[in-house]
C-alpha cells in the first residue's frame, strides 16, 4: 500500500512539473513581439538622490 501511494504521488508530481513547463499562452518566453521594460525611480530619501542634489 505504501508503494502504491508513493507511486501515485510521484506520478502527480511529474505531471505537475510537466504542466507547469508546458507554457501555453502569450506571456513570457522568446516568442517575439513587444518587450516590456520596468523602470525604478529613486525616492528622495535614498543616498544616491541626496548625493546628486549637492
């Protein structure tokens, strides 16, 4: 019985890993299209901001 449970858990784990790596859809990957870039702006309390003001 323990071997059966271990086998079933292993199969479920493998199927979950395969499903998560399937990648169906438009998001992510190098499928071409538009690239989005995030920009981080410093706040006025950061050291770099205070150094640049002087």
